[in-house]
């Protein structure tokens, strides 16, 4: 009789399955991949939440939000709006997870992703910045399609901050959610608000982590 797979082994298998599906988007199409990947992502997040306990972690938070989304909602009927937003959310998740981050939550039309949440890497801050730039590039590509099919163009602002946050696995609850608490997420959200549309605004702490790896321009402090 075979032994039950360990949580670590099951997580690895889920990550591999998710990555394999992400690599088939061009062949299978987004709708098929999203349908297949959703239960895998949900199961992976439950396993991660159950294993994390409560820890103080150094993480990098990416906070992205659409610009002027209210007129978008007024222009499109509910079904078309849902299709546009689904493509936007899928784009953000794909880019973030390709860089090793976790989309911790979607809030309205904003997305909060965390790097270093469960698997700390020395280059988590750089991964977050690459993801932020990648999301903007992917959004430009998505806009070509959205303009042709729905006559709309999306714009985004992104803020990135690095700092310590309390990560709590809520395994005792039925949904096995995980909760991230700390000022880093709030600062990333404020940075996003202050960023110009189509740009990424980094905190001083993140800038120190990625100095020399990206072309940065100093802006007045907030």
C-alpha cells in the first residue's frame, strides 16, 4: 500500500500542474485554462494557509489598481464587464505567479500580491518589481484585444513596498483562508494611489533591495 503524499509533495505537484496549465494558454485558450486552474489554485492556497501558522515575515507587497474604472462600468453591460475584468484578473495572476508571488486578494478592481509569503527568496523584491513591470506590459497586450472586442482600454497604477508583516494561516476555519496583516500592505496601496497611470512607484525600502537592477527615477517623498 502506498504512503499518503506529504503536504510538501502535494504542494509541489500542484505548483507543477498550475505551471503546466499556464504554459498551455496559447493552445487551450484562457477560458479552458481558467476553468481547469481554479480548483488547483484554491487547493494550493488551502494547503499553504493550513501550514503557515502565525509568523512575522519580511515580504514585498505589490498593489495594483485600475485607473478610472467607474466610466468603464458605465460603458459596458454587466456581462461584457465581467468578461473584461476576468481577463484582467487572469492577466495579473499569471504574471505574479510566474515570478513566484501569490495573489493574496482581489479587492474590487485592485489586486494585492505578496512575494515571500510562503517561500522566502533573496530576490523577492526584484521579483515583485519584475511582476509589476510585467503586469503593465501584459495589460498593453490585453488592451489590443479589448479594444477590438469591447472598445475599451485599461490603465493601471502599481505600488510596491517591502517590510515585515504578520502572516496567519486560518486553518481552523472552513475555507482555510490566510490573512496578511501589517503596514506594508497599506503603504503599497498608498504608493499605488500616488503613482502616475502606467507606472510603478517603489518605496524607499524596496528601492534599497533592488538598487542597480532596474532603471529607477527618484520622485519627491510622500
